[in-house]
């Protein structure tokens, strides 16, 4: 979420005529608030996709800040091969979460029966790493910040999801209504976001300072974050059709549906692509 506070701090939102207020609320709550007109955008684009697939919600994903999935599977030190996960307990972010279904694809890719060979458990919010470190879990699906703590305490990295699956991450959603009734606002918001993405990629020291300020991490950890995450940021704020189809296939499994959602119903990257091209034409740089 550092992208949007950064776009505000650097004045990119103001340049686009936007008085941004960043509100931190739960993903599902943000979808409800957006559909009710209380907020215009949400950083919970994956939840928007679930709402589209489950309830035909009039929403679109309009930006993807990352074209690689920022999730990791760490294991206890004694597990060194994917096949050694057979019969083991994996702490997840939810047994029916998007990350869990991605993990099932990864395990199948490495020769396991993802539905039978491992045990998926949800230890509760932010309890994945403590459960792994305590030995009550054999492996855990972790965020980037949790990953560093786990590695520093001797856990073993088994998978970086971004190397195993082709999906989007860090997605921005809005409503069909806003796109139709106020496309200038959508364009302006997306353009400010793309400016912030370019700023992060081009100015390491300033990006590290932003990570420290908005994520509350130490300078050492912010530097590690920058080096690890910068290659995952999308160049234009969009992902290709294959990644979109893969996203929707995962979401279809999450909602347990046989229906295929067309990419055009779930995504509209035209604003991101136009903003990227416009900034290129004008020679804009941070």
C-alpha cells in the first residue's frame, strides 16, 4: 500500500487534482464501501475479482502494481525438497484463500497431490509465522516482511510464488459506475499511481525512505524490501491476458464455480496503458 501514500506525499495526486484520503479497512469492507459510494478505489483488487465471480458485482481491476505474486512458502529447516512436504501441516492465510489455491498449483507442479498430500490449516490472522517458528506447523505461506523474520530465524525458503505462477498482485479496483460517470477521475488517479511506480523504481534512496515512513520497517529491512521487490513492479501498471486468465481461474476455484468470467468483465487496464504511454510521450520522469 506504500504506492498510494507515496503518490500523495510526492504531490502526484495533487497534480492530478485529487485530494486523496487513504483509509485502512478490511478488504471485504472496502468492497462494500466502494459499492455504496463511500470510497472510490480499493487496493483489494483480488477481493473485487472474488465479488465479480461470486455475485456479478459491477467492479473492475484497473491497475496491477506487481506482475509477480509476493507470497513465499517457508518450511522448517529439516525440509529441503517439495516432496518432503507430504503429510506435513501448512499454515495458510485461509484454507480457501487465493494464496492457498496458488500453492496447490505449485505443489502439483512439483509432483504432489495438492488435495491429499498436505494438510492446510488456518492458524488465524498473522499467526502463520509464529506457528512455523514454534514447530506446530511444518511450513507457512508468508508475506515479504514475515519471510525476512523467518529466514533470519533459520527457516528454509521453499518457494517464491512469483517464480512459480503467473498472476497479478497489488491490484487496484473501482466500480463500473465510476468508470462510466467519471472517467477523468479514474484516469487522473491511475496516472498519479503510475508516477509513483516510476518514482519507486528510479530513486532507491527515496523509495527506502518511503518504505520506512509508510511501512514502519527499519532501514535495513527497507533496503532488503527494495532490492527484492523492485523487479516485481509492473512497468505500466498492467498485466497481460495470460495473467488475467490465471487470476480468474484461481478465483473460480475460490468461489467453487464452474463459470468462466471473461477478462473484459473483470479488468480494464486501458487507463494504466494510456497513462504509461502519455507519460512516455511527454518525457515525464520523477
